[in-house]
């Protein structure tokens, strides 16, 4: 059992970590320790300073304590804890937003409970349940800790039940709260913007409150919910590293506060884009947040997350070959023509590309981004014999077929909007703002979700579609659901996500054989909520390899390579230059490979090169999808990006060195392959040269090139 509940102590063990709470005077669980496994006598003494001056206190068994300096499992607003708190609940009748949830009982069970309507982690696990009660509001709080022993991950969420006769409103909801001791910490976060998402930033954590958040209704290109808190001296190989993420795709808040008594770390829905009315007898479930720890540095914390995402979040697709797609978007944009599409499919099939994806522009009046979105009917002029016949023809070329959809949105110039102007998010008297000429459907309205199910069902019924690309191309403004009653308008964004997840669940059941790739203008919803339903995510709309290395490097902190859909494109004439084409390919094999350019316009030799690339990629695809990933060089800091991947027994290793800019000084980089087994001999599968594991551990030397865009990979197998 990884959970032990004693009268004075509750502890959780995973393969390499230990999490301990101490029962203060037998009645209040106080956070004591989270870190590497240590023995009982090494545990810190519970740090309870006497309440400081100015700190309000309470008494247990005659002893004074203050919430102002106790480390807590969950904290409440208004009752003496002046740090950022996890939960703020308003009693609407009395106007008070003070609560004091007192611990009542703890129990554990194998497996986990379902979180109704929301995505959550699954697999072999055990769960700890702590139950608290607030006497005045008569509400019960259930804290859940689901323990994934093998991957060193603890997942947390809460359920709040209103058992009383008052109406309550949740004003702030944080799913995970962790109080760490005072120390010197750095924050690693993934920041960016559209077309340049998730670049890794490392900043010292200074005193004060630091909030990483999205108010956009999606987890966003700008601030990803994933972050790490690491020891100031930690590096890829050594030092304490804590990593956190949120299994949710909407607005969120990561809050990190360094104050007089240590560091408080929280992840949840926050307090700006969320409130929730809890009537008598109702309960509310927060989304799940997850955390891991490693004493072996930032790299191992990333690998813990990779293992966890692969085993407990992603749909089961680990050992399956991924499709290698040719996507029509960058080749023709909205200019869809049936014959051209069939020619694309035919040419693609000859190269070893196995799936042709028809992107935007195939339905309703969608000839550009100004019209037709929402009308999920193939345009009759484009497909006079219907979509089914066209897809049959694609298949007859010996290739699978995929298609683009964006179910959550509508153009005002569409039949759907003309029929239902009340089905979009809008606030009272104001005209909602447009973005990319589109409005956001009110997914908080079950009628809208049901309509979409019917519409997609009718559109794709009986058609053999092997892959869907599900897009979402704007952020929310005027984010008020016309459907919800006045007192529930603050629930719009949360209920929007429930509607989206409902549609995803239906979709996966309705089209069980099709693979789903998520997208939001590239990586605007690159999060664990989306990953629950999608095998991979379109990493970024930026297909210029030079910028992609930063995006892929940043993404690797929290997300496994198997999620990062990577295409070789022709956005800067890469196909006219063999060196560039090779560089793009070396960059793209950081995840599932695909292509995105006009295959009818490239020289025959480009197609030969693509065939060879595909053969090479397939020869080590398993490693890319399932291997252990080690970062070696950070493109932002080191002028090059380098990494390696190994299989679980280190008998196969793929090493990549990628250099964006010319380096006239020809810097010599040494890539040390720490995981190589010293006693083994490794054969380079291209040159057949043999290198000992010891030599790989000592490092491969690479001289930086004087020209731009230089990439090499080495693939070794043990003899
Ligand atoms: C988004 C996607 C692109 C493409 C377009 C189509 O921007 O990220 O890949 O699908 O939409 O409109």
C-alpha cells in the first residue's frame, strides 16, 4: 500500500518519493514533507512557531496556533491565513466569505473515483480521501490524493458538498496546494504567444505573489499550466525539482507565493474567470491537478511527467504506429479542389506518406475565414458526388483519409448563426467581439452540444475517416452564456469546458477507429485536458524549423514527444534546398512526423528524399513515441538544441544536434550520453561504426557549422 493512515501521521509513498502530513494535536493535518524517500528520524520536526504578533490564532487543547504560519494541505480565505488561499466560499445569505473547514476523517481505497464531466488520470492507483466540514455553512470538503506509485505522480482535486440550507458561491477554487519550506527556488514556466508558444523560462522566485494564468477560456499559447519549482542549484541531472500540471483546457491559475514562512504553490481554476453557485444538496468537483518530484534534477522531473502522461492521460496509443500525414493547409489554404486533393493523395501515397488530411475549406460557404464556419455539410460544388464518394476515391489511391473540423465556433455569416444567434457567448446588450471573423458557440448550453453531435454525426455517418484534426481558433471575450441564469453566469467558462469534454467523449465513442489530433491555432490548448482525448496535438502553427526547436524544447519540460505533432513544411522554401529539407526533418523527428506543402509542385528528388526520411523515421519511431528523453542543450541559452532518447534498457539511443544559426567560431560541443551502458558496444546504424558505452558517456564531439540550419542525428543500437 502506498498510503498509510495513522492517528498522528498520514503518509504517501511512490517509487521514489515520500509525502507526509502530521496530525496536529491529533485533529488537524499539517503538511510536513514532500521529497525524496527518507527515514522516520530524518523527517523535519513540525515547524510551529508560536503565532507571531499580528497573526490571529485559534486554540486546540489549550495550545495556540495560527493559520498564518502553519503549512497546510488546503487553505481557506478569511480565517487567519493571509497567504494566497485555495478556497473562497461565499455564504450568499449572510454575505460572509469566511470559512473554516475542520478535518473530520481520512480513508483510502484502491483505484480512484470518477470526476464527473471532467478528464482525469487513470491506471493503477490508490486514493487518499480527507474529509473536512465547515460548521457554519454546513458544507463538506473532500480532498483527494490519487497516487500513481510507478510514475511518482500524485493527482489532486476536491469536491465541495453543500449539505446546509444556504446558497453558497465558490469564488476561488485551487485543486492542488503545497506548502514547501523557505528556500532558494527557481520557477520554470512555459511562456509564449501565438506562433511561438511554450518557450522555457527560468526565473528566481522572489518574495511576493506570482501568478501564471490564462483568462482566455483556453489554456493558451501565452502561459501553459505546466510549471516547475526547482532548487536554485538544480540542473538537468541533479537537485530537487517539483513539477506541476493541470488536467484542464480552459482558463486557469498557477499561484506561487514566497512569504515569511515558505513557499505556497497552487494550481486550479483561480478566482478571475470562475465562480460557482452551490445550492442546497449540490456538489462541485474541481478539475484535477498533478505533481511530481525528483531529487535527480529537472530532466528526471520531466521524464516522470512524460511517463505519467503516456500511461495515465493519453488514450492508449503507445505502441501503435502513428499516421504520417500530408496536410493540405500550407499548400492550398482554403482553396480546396477535389481533383487537386486526389492528386495530393496519389502523390503522397507514392512516397510512403500514409494519410492525406484535407484541412479547412471543404464545408458550407467556407471559401475563406469569413463564412461558413458552423455549417458541417460538405460544399456540394466541391463534392458533387458527396464526401463519401470522394473519401472512397482517396482510399483507392492507397492512402488513409483525415479531415479538419472546428466544432466550437461559428461565423456570423453562416446558416447556423442565422438560425441561432442566441447560441453564441455574448453579454447582454453588447455585440460580441469577433476574432478571425468568428464567434464562440455557447458550449455551456447542452442544446448547442446536442446540436453539434447531430450535425457531426450526419456529416460523417458511414464515411471511412481515419483521422480528425479538431481545431479551436480564437480566445473568448464577452464570455457570458445567454443560456445560464443570471446567478450562474460566472460558471460560463467552466461549463463551456464541460460541454466541450462531453462532445469529445461522444465523438471518441461515435468514431472509435479514427485518430484525433487536437489543435488550437497550433498549440493554444496544449494541455493534459486535451491530451486525454487526443493522441497528439499540433504543436504550433509555426512550421519554420528554426523557431520550432524552441517550441519543442520548451514543450519537452512537461509533455512527452509522442504528443508533439511535427511537420516538415515548405514555408521558407525548404524543399528547394536539400540541406534545409534535411534540417527540417531532423527537427521534426522530435515527435510524430508529418508533411505540409504542395506535393504537386516539388521536384521528383524531393519525393525520393521524403521516402527515405519516412523509412528512417519508422526505423526508430518506437523510441520517439515511448523512449526516455534527455535534454542536453537549450537552444535559447546554448545556441543549439541537443537531446537524446533511449529505450528502457539503454540498448537503443537516438541523439540529435540542431543548430539554427551559423557559428563562425565553430564551437565544439560535447554531447554526453550519460545513460549509455559503459560495458556495452553500440553500433551506429548508418555508418556501422562501433562506439563503446564508455565513449558515449564521455561524449560525442560536434563542431558547430559555419552555415545556418545544421542538424545531425545518430542512431545507435547495442551489439
Ligand atoms: C488553424 C490551424 C491550422 C489550420 C487553420 C485552418 O490556424 O492551426 O493548422 O488548420 O486553422 O483554418
